[in-house]
């Protein structure tokens, strides 16, 4: 009885080894269809990201507070000053309005003196990534 059981096990092993050689897993080709506008959009995004430098530029913070007030401050700034770019940054728990993108500290300090007349709480910052 024991010999028969061993022979059956050996037979099953050989049969499964034989059938396993015929099996293959997921062989096939994948074709990816992509809209050409998607590649254009990615190229534009790469250009924009390359032009944005955060670490080596100075900015002026003109507001820090709640979301709605930050939106109002940014809208007011954009209405009055078309020469500078402005953005809202969320840093828990407050929203901050940053303006400008100044290469040197001297340039930023000159503009800070000008902005302090309209925004007394304005301060010079050099954001980290």
C-alpha cells in the first residue's frame, strides 16, 4: 500500500512537471493609444516647472490669515499692481499671500519699502521648497 502511494506521488509529480512546461504566463503585446494633446500639455508643464525657481528667489508676504481674507487681499493686490505676480500659499493653519519673484535681496528690499506703504505688515521672505 505504501509503495502504491509513493508511485502515485511520483507519477503526479512527473505529470505536473510535464504540463508546467506547456504553460506560459500572460504573453502578449500592449499598445498604448495616447492623445497628442496630452504630450503637448506635458511639455508645457515641463517648461513652466523649469522656469519656477523657489529656493534662490525672494518674495514679499503681504498677508497672513484666513482663506477668504487672503483671497480678498490677493484680488485687491492684482487689481492695483499688474507688474508683480501674486499667489496664495497654505501653511497650516494660515493662508499667506506672497508676491513677486525677486532675484536679489536688494531688489526685494527696495520693493518691500514700497509695499510697506500700502501693506504695513509686509515682510521679506525666502521660501524653502
